[in-house]
């Protein structure tokens, strides 16, 4: 894995860690939905993840992250169609998809290649 690719994985991992930190006090969807500051911070980190995933897949061909197209597409939605963003989609990503991405990123960071 190139140094640039590893840096993108680190960026993704850090953004996930920040999302986990930001959402510690909003463990339920209704709390998340009512907390505009947390929503804004989470959306920013999700956009960073999308950009880092996009750059990673251009840089690295040996280590495969799953669902990269969907991650980048969601980043584009966050940036370009922010006014049609659905909080339930964000919440689903946080609960169902980020933990899996975190594991995959950690596996990549721990690999010897």
C-alpha cells in the first residue's frame, strides 16, 4: 500500500472516530435529529470520509474497500444536494454501515502490504 493510500485510510479512521465521539450523547435518532450541532459535525465528517474513499480508490488497487461508489455518491449528495438530505439515511449509515467500514479500514491499516 502506498503512503498516500495509508494516509487516506487514516483520514477515514479519524473521521469515524470523531463521528463516534460526536454522537456519544445522541444515542437515539430523535436526539440526533434535534441536535443541529451534532448533525452538522457528523455530516462534515461523512463528507471527509467520502472524499478520502474517493482518493483512496484512485491511489490503491491492491486493497479493496467495499461500497466505495455508494460512499462517494453519498458524499456528493452531502455536498451538492444538502437541502434534500434525509436524517434517517444519515442515521442508518451511522448505525449499520460505519462500524463495518471502520473494521475494513482497520484491517487495511494493520496489513503489511
